[in-house]
C-alpha cells in the first residue's frame, strides 16, 4: 500500500503492514462472538461487498483532497446522480435486464456503470470550473461553496426526478444467492466485490505505472514543484476531479443496485460514511481508503448483527480508536 | 454603549435596520396580533440566538461545524424529556436545561479536543459524522425520545395558552401564557445575545479572531490555539443548547424534524453567510430576513409554480414548487459566498472587511 504514498522513491520505503492487517484483526475478534461459521462467512462477504462499494465512492474524494486540497462536500450529489443515471439506462433496456442471459444482464450493468461514470465526470467538470476554481486555497470558502453546490444539486435531482423513491431492480442473473455449505451468499455482492477490486487495481496501476499517475503522486507531495517543472497543474486538477466524480457515480450505481432503489437523499447519507472512511484511512491515501472502507464495512456488518442499535455509532467509535492510534489516519500522507 | 460591549453597529443604515427589527420584535404581540405572526417573531428570536452562537465558531474562529444543530437538539430534547417525564414544573424545566447544557458542553469538549488537534478540516468532517449518528440515535432510542414521533409535553401553567395574567386586555391584546412565553423567549435570547457580544469583544474574542486570521502567528505569540478553539466550541454549543431549549418551550413539542433535521443546520449556515460572517449583528439581521422570507416567500413560489404549470411550461413548475425552496436558497448562498462574503452587515457598513 505504500505505493500510493511514495512509489518509486529511493531508497524504497518500508511497507507499513500493520494498518493493512486491521481488518483481519477485526474479523478474528468478531468471529468468536458471532459463533456460527456460516453466519460469519455471510457477514464477512457482505462486509467486503459493502466495503468495495464505499471504497469506490470514497477513493474519488480522497484523491481530490490529496491532490487539490479540496474537501468536496458535494461528493454525495455525484453519488445520487450516478444512481439516477442508472435508472435512466435501465428504463429503455428493461428487456435486457429481465432477460435470462448472463451476457445481456452483465451488458446492462456495465452500460449503467459506464453511463454513470461519464455523466458524473461531465458534471464534475462543470462543478469544478464553476464552483471550485475561484476558491482554491481557501478552506472555509471551499466547504461553504461545496455545501451550497450539494444543496443545489440535490434539489435539482428532486425537481427533475421527483421526491419519490425510484425502484431499480437487479438484472435477473444477479438475483438470489449461492449456497456455500450453510452460508448463503448473495450473487450481487460477489459482483460488487469484483468490480470494486477492479477499480482498486486500476487506480493502483494508473497511479503507480503511468506518467499521469506519477504526476498526480508528485502533485500530492508538492504542488509547486510539479508546476515549476512545467506541467499544467490546473488540467491535472480538473482531470482528477472528473475522475473522482466519475468514481462517485460508479459507487452510486453499485449501491443503488444493492439497495434496489434510488433516492436523492442517499448521497448525503453515504457522504457521511465516505468521510469516516477517508478520515480513518488518512486523507489523500488510496491504499488507506481501501483499508478504511473494508474496516468500516466489516465493523458495520458485525455490529449490525451483534448489537443493531450500535451499528451507526460503531463507525464513530472506530474513527475514535483509529485516530487515537494514528492521529492522521491509518496511512498518513506526508505534507498534509 | 456598555450594554453593546463597545461594539456598535457602526453604520446608520445598519443601526436603523436593527432598531426596526428590535422594536418590531419587542412589540410583536401588539403590532401583529394573531398566532402566525407571533410564531414568526419567536422563530426570529430563536434563530438569531442559534445563528449568533454559530457565528462565534464560523465567523470569529473560522472553523466549520456541522454539529450545531445537534447541540440545538440536545437542548430541545433536554427540555422535552424533563417536562414529559417529570410533569410541567419550573424545577423540571431547570433540571432539563441544566442536564442538556452539561451534555452539550461535554460533547463539544470531546469533539473539540479530539478533532481540533490535527486540522480544522477534520472538525468539519467529524462533526458531520457525529451529528448524523446522533440523529439516528435519537430516533432509535424511542423509549427516551419518542423516536420519529417526538415528544409533546405540557409546559408550566404560566406559559400555557389558557393562562391569563389579568382579566381584560392591554392595548386590545389579552396577555395570555402564549404572550408571556414569547416574552420569555425574547428576553432570554436578547440576554444571551448580549453575552455573546460581550464574549467576542473580550480579550478572548480577540484571540479567536487572531487565530482565524493566522493560526501560526497566534500560536507564535503564545496563545494555545487548541484551548481557544475548543473553548469557543463549548461556548457556541452552550448557546445552541439554550436556543434549542427555548424552541422546545415555544413549540411544546420536540421531534427529529424540529430539533435535529439537517435542514436546520443548512438554514443556520445560510443565515450566517447572508447576514454576515464575523459580526454578531449579522445574526439578527440575517435571521429576521431569512425567517420572513421563509414564511412569506414560499407562498409566492407556490403561486409562481402553479402559474407556470397553467402556462404549460416544462420543468419550471418543479423548480418553483414550494418544496424546492432550498434550491433557490442554495443558489443565493453560493452567490453570497462569492460576491458578498461580508453579508448584509458588510454591505450596510460599506466597508470591505476581510472575512477569511
């Protein structure tokens, strides 16, 4: 995970393994309390799937913060927007979605993801150019302006799509569960986990192996130096912002299929969760975001089973514990 | 000037506006008889206090909190639970307010010590998460809080609508418990507002402004910024708690929608920015303008919406629907942040004071 922090720095930084092991620790601690192995397996898979979905949303937020030092409170609006785009895609393609064919079902899911990513990236472009450009470097105004943007965006979604919940049925092939021993594992959760892992791998590859990724990592470390070397940092900014918004859209689609319904308020609720994840992970760190998302989701699922009333407070407790251990999150990014 | 702590409005237009607002509020039961205008006036008082306490944090100290409505809710629920559980009495009321103040300050202390150590941006995120969790907790602990339904309760007899201070009327208005409630709200809000004004004009308040302008320099001068920021958070939380208690006392009801909803937080943010960050008077002016607009402009929006629907225009009826009031508020808010960062107060003073 250190690759997101330093990458090719010489001498190579030692890999900080302790935080990455925390999800295992949590799982090991929770197992005896849960008792039944099949329940434990179901909860763990559910937690992993939820973690991957949250990671998809949160990674965009943490990248944008890491590079641009902008905390986007409007991120939730892109999550909702992505989900609504998915409903628009499924409307004309209902036949594909209902068809008893894995290929068509998968096609519909991928199309929805693609459309949501593209639309959210475009919306992100407008959002960055119109709202954020004038307030770079001013934290207070950034928070205020992005909050304003979030309110306006959410209200526009209400005005365009109506205040009611819109159902978003899963494609046929992803419904139901696989029975593994005694444990029932929902198929869609496996799909979501897989997509989340793909997103993570793609991000790590891009950040670690391409020139763009090198520039982004350099920008996170030292913005002025990248500019001084002759790169247009503002183009990098808008690109990363679009990518971050697109990722929010992808996450929104995954989450909407998981819940099988769409509502404009979902963005705000998920924004709280993504904030907890990126604080736990360390602001600006993709690897930390991944670990944090898995941690938050696992604990939420275990707590939801063991003590339902504590499920939401459990996230806050997790945040407190992590920040007491590492005040800047699991994987602190230098220079922040 | 003593009563204003030497911080006069410093502008004729602003003074005139404030005098009009204060006079209108002081004489509201006589000038505007009826239940709705009195309700509007009480709301203005409560919001002025709530926003002024928020401005201590946002405008004077330069930190953004999303948990202000949580402290408001603690106050409201404190009064509700005490009066519901112990019956209507002044003792129960005092107990509820004291407990709520204690809980609020303890919470604010914990959040502040915990998240202001690292970065102020942490504070914004942590408060959002904590406020959200608190909201869910309040609706889940239905045995204590009444859950989604909230709690209706009886207030002390003197404040009940059936109470008459004396037979007959004063200037044509019966002095009922409702009118007395209103004056209680007004008096407490005015007193606490003056206390807040005193705080921001004290040496402590100056240090807060120094921290807002340049934390490093303030620290280099020997001020412990974590201590000052945390204390400001606690004071501001106490102010919000008092506003919440008054709101519960006025409504005879506390529920998630009236005490903890995130839209109250948004309203407070909007009022601070429109009124003017970093000036206590902005809270009064902003609250008065905002509450009036909320109560009387929404009706106008409804008419616009139905007019657009009759004209057969697309989308527009949706945009002007009274429920979409927040949309226009959000737009106004963004424009205010960009173009009028000093708000109404800054405009009326005609000075381009730096608010950062």
